[in-house]
């Protein structure tokens, strides 16, 4: 069993303990939406290291597509939004430990994650991609056997690379991945295609996508604790309404240059 699965097993145990202590899932979570509304604020988590989806600007503010979506959802629910930045590899554990109310951080929806959290959305879609430096000898997936791949610790791309037996190095986020590839410390990086392409364009890196990777569309969702149907419904209604009235497209155009639903 790889390290990624061990993380999720630990998370699942933590979730089970939380429910056991509370008495039952229905009792533990029945009033969570009401509690958030009473407090008037919803705390949402993200890494802050995934431009242009979420990152820290020169004014030390967390900005990007994800916080904009989260803030708009909060606005439509009649509450304020507080952003919490945390390391990606522990972000689900933090949610289950009640350190925040939701994760709005470009989290891929997977069956494994869905066992320990519930998802609202998806609120955008992308695909897995592998990038190398321009002029690299690596031009095909078949050549990755002897390569070293850079991945973000805790992302689904790490699990994918480990399962296929690739040699990997793990990093905290996309900016680090791009820098390590540029400096030649890894031969290629694995990331969501949209985020990597936009970040490369912003910084001016000349990296090339390997063309023959077979991959499916990935949906990014908002993670909340299990057993909160009222909270999930309220957040989904807010998300649906912003997609219907054009607000979602305005946010997407600003941060990623187009509709990514």
C-alpha cells in the first residue's frame, strides 16, 4: 500500500473517531449549516500555492479563482468567508478536525476521497498533463521509465505516478514544481493541465506538454465534512445560481481566461 493510501486510511480513521465521539453522524452534523450562519462566517481552506487558482499576491492576500468562487458562494449564502492556507498533504485531515468548514482549493473528486468527505460541484474540469523542458529528449510517456518526475505531495498525481512505479520527487505546490523543472532537478512534472499552462504563461517558462498521455477529464469539487446535506445543498444552490447568471464566467475570465466548466 503506497503512502498516499496510508494518508487516506489515517484520515478515514480520524473521521470515524469524530463520529463515534459525537454519538452519531446525524446528531453530529445536523446543525452545521445553522451554526455557520449563526457565526456569520465560513472558513474555507486551500494551499495558497496553486496559481492562478489560489496564491498569495504581493500584498500578502490569498487571491485567485478558488477564493473568488468561495467568496461568491458565501455572499449568496449571506455569510462572510475567511480563507485558511494549509499544506496540501494534510488538508483533508484539517477539515475532519474542524479546523475549517470547507476546502475550496481545486481538489480533484476521486472515489477514494469521496469515502471520507462529501463534494459540492464539480466547479471546474481539467486533465492530467506531463510537461518537460523545450528540447528535452523525453517526448513520449514510454520514455518516462528512467525519468524523475516532480509532483505535489498529496495530490492525485502523486498517487498516479507511484502506482505506475515512476521515480518521483515531491514538492509543496505548483510554483516549486515549475522552478525545479526549470533548474533541471526533475526531468518532467505532472500537474493539472490548465493550472500549469496558465502559470507557465504568467512566469514565462517554455515547457512542452507530452502529447501521448491518455487521461480522463478531472472534476474539481468543494469538500465538506460528511453528513451535511443542508450545507451541501446551500453551497450547490449558490454555485448553480452563479453559473446561471454569468457571475461564474466573469470570475473564470478574470483568472483563467475562459469557461472551464
